[in-house]
C-alpha cells in the first residue's frame, strides 16, 4: 500500500526528533522536482519532432544568424565572371556573407533601378571588380559613386585583376584597393567579417580561407584561360564597310568603317576579335582597320583587353552598346 503523503499526526515527533510534517514536505518537494523534469523532457521531445531532419535544423539555425550584405559591382564579360565567382565562393569562407550581383539577384519582372537602390541601401560592404577593360567604364564609375553615398567609404574595396594600384583612375582611387593575390584577398575577407554583428573568430576564418582559397584561384585562372580562345575570322558575322566615298554619311558622323566595326562587335558579343580577325570581317586591310579601331577607342565606343605576349582584342563599351542601339545598327 502506498504511503500517504499527508501526515497522520501532524504534530507527532519521531524518535529521532524529526517532525513528521517536515518529512512530508520533503517528499512533496521531491515529487515536484520529478514532475518538472518530466515536463522539460516532454518539451524537448516536442521540439525534436517539429525540427525534422538534421539538415533542416541547420537551415533553421542559419536563418536566424545575422548576415552581411555584400554588393558586388561589375562591368564587362571578365569582370562579370569574377563577380559571379566571388558570389559563389565568399559564403563558403564566411557563412554570414550574403553577396549580391545584379545579373543574378534581381527577380524577373522587378524594377531594375528600384532593386539596385534597395540593395545598395542594405549593403554593408561593396566590392568593385576591376580589370583593364573596364577601368574607365561609365557604369563602374556610376556604381562606385552610388556605393560611396550608400556605404561607409571604408567599406568599399575595388578588387584588381591585372591592374596596378597606380593605374586606378581618380574616382576609384579614393577607395582602399585589393590586389587579387592570396594575402590581400584574405585581408579583404577579414574586413567583410568585421562588419558582421557576430564576426567569426579570426583563427577559424583564416583556416576556412586557407581551405577554400585554391577553389577561387582555380576558377579565376579558368576565366583567364578561356576568355581569349582563338576564334577564326570566318566565325565573325561580317559587316563590310561601304565604299570610301560614302565615309561620312552614317549617324553621328562616324565613318562607315567604324560603323561596320561597331556592328560586327554587336553581332558577335561572345567574341573579342583582334585586328587581324576584324579586318576581313569588315572588308578592309589591317592598317586601315587598326586606324579605325584607334579612333573608336578615342571616342570610348570600344576598348581593348591586353595580355602580355598576345595581340589586343576589342569589345564594345557601355557607350558603344548604347550607340549601336540608338542608331539601329543591329
């Protein structure tokens, strides 16, 4: 028979001098503790059942971690590929990082200027991907100016690939530049980490950086290896120039040879041709073709890419693309 929790004689004193009421109180307290433990155990079981698998539990915990919005600016094909590589790589080293690249992260149907402004306002850090081809691009200068107004100037960093710090033009030289080499990129990642509300321990960050740096270096090296693949001249969609007596009858006062060059570049967006490739495409010799390429560069309608030991290759700038569209050249 279970012993009653209530004393039969509340004021009876036991042989050892202990009050029976006191002993009863201790037994009640013991049962209260057990009940509390059972309640806690029940709550834990309920939470475990609602969390599901371990993967979903991890996602749930990550979703409440503070993030660092990183705005990555780019212009031109190579700069764009570097920006995409950074976007994919940075969170593997710094999980709190939330990189944003306009070509990938603006939803279809969204107002482009609105989304751009909103992301700039939310960003805590800005990275500008600079290569020789886009140093003087109007769009790069525009986004750098927008960043300087929206983000603390100390948190905007041009990332240089094949560009010397001394060659960075005035509007961009105000920012602390990062050269694309391991230790300088490490310092860049540390700076991004410092803007987080819950920064990672520097030793853990360095260990993650050392583990994942070869991945980024390999991707960037791959970009370098494929961007200048030899393309035969016959692969270009030709746009022959008109006879020389009609040189100055194109929109904007451009000679027809130069209009033909712009049209050829516009029709071949995935190819950066050399002078040798461009000459037969527009029906001119190399000397005349080079002359007109130089004049178009002076007008900032085209620019070139340079790699040591290789001929220059040419591409349309933002101004050139606008000219082609506004004058219905394609």
